[in-house]
């Protein structure tokens, strides 16, 4: 089997010849730190640790030309919609035909980002805009619903355009909604105002046969999961998840294999060292892995404070757990 076939088999509830493993991507500053610790320059970590290669299609979701301000009244909506043109060539990389040809012959796991979340869709890029968006949601939920609906229609048409060219293994709905211990929005408000915007995207994915639908998020989003599952989003990939409600063992007990899981290994263990890594993997991975629909990996991107030695031990112990 190829890694693409293994990935699909696991998250569809099948039994591949082995469980593939990958990471969220190693940043350049981390590689530089590791090279100072002995990692050979130019070393291919995928080859060193037997990791599956993964690629993501990340189209441009920004209004183009850029807006001076986000819509604050219904009079702004027509211009807002005009700037969300899914057929704009600049939405995709300039070498798009070359990438499509390469992906058609590659065994890389291929994901398509189809939604970038409420806050980014509302133009939140700092505290001031965050406060404006939250007050707008409270004061005029009807307008926010229309803004989200415009984004949903745009994202659906863009996904349809992309999926006409390339076959993907999964669609990714990015939605960073959680704070350290609780949601940043009311789950009821999210379900009533924002979640319906995903329906046209989901319809496009169904038409193209994309059935692995991943919610990628951060910290504690437990309160939102039933609504996402009811919509058909069937895999959770959560990072920076130290809250007990987001423990993969607890999530599996609550939701069963209906909710596929990616991640679950706390980054704190990688920072602390070999014994913490050994305990973390032994505690969390085997019981969930035995029930299927689980791809264990570190819950977040590795930072420079994780030494290369710790990362190498983590990968070795994880590979042992996957093969046992």
C-alpha cells in the first residue's frame, strides 16, 4: 500500500498493512537549532524516520483587491461578494498545472483547505479587530450570518474548481475556536450563525467523493464537536490540547470511532525528555489505536525548545507503538 492508501484506510475505519505517521511540518528555525545539535545539513527527516509525505493545497481566501474595512452594513455586502471571486487565477499558485501533474503521480497524502474559520474570515488579525468581530456577532448576528454565507458560497466554488483538477485524500476545515480552557464563542451562536455557511462546501465535497473531512483546531473545542459531527465533519485534528476534555482517550469514550482522531501526544512530553515521552505514548496511543480511526502524532508543530534528541526518541517510540 502507498501512504495515501494507508491514510485513507485508517480514517475510513479499515486496516492497512501499517499505520502511516507524519508531523505538522518542521519549521526552518527548528531545523537550524537541530543542525547545531548534530542533525546533518540537508537531512531528509521523512526518510530518516520513515514519515509519510504530506502536502496541502492552500488557496487564497482573502478578498481581492484587499478591503479597507470589513462589511459593517448590508450596503457593503455586494462589494464584499465581488471581491470574493473564486475564478480569479491568483487564488491558486502560478505553477498550478505543474503541481497538478506532480500530484497525479505522487504518493504524498494530499489535503485541501476548504475553510479558514470564523475569525480569519472576519478579518481578525489582532486584538482590536477581534473585539470588533465579537461585538458585531453579538449586535448584528443576521449580518454576520450573511457575511459567512458569502464566504461559504465562495469557498464552495473555489473547492469545486480545484477538485475538478485534482483528487485529494481529505478536506480540512480550519476553525481555531478554543481558548486554553473553554470556547471563545457560544456553541449555540456558532451553530446558528456560522455553521450553516459550511453547507455548500460540504455539498461540493460530497459531489467529488471527498469523505474524510477534518476539523483542524486548537485547545479546547469539546463543546462544538457534536454540531460538527452532525454536519458530517468526521475527523478531529487538534493541537495544543492539554485540557482533560480534549484527551484522545476521553474523546474516544464519548464519541466512539464515529469521530476519527489525529494527534493526541502532548508537546510538553517532547520538551521534558525520554521518560515523559515514553509515558505519554504508552498512556495514550495503544488504547485508542486499537479501536481504529486514529493517527497518533504530536499535537502541534515542534518548537526550537524541543531538542533533536527528544524528537528522535519520540519518533522511535511512536514507530514501535504503531508496529506493536
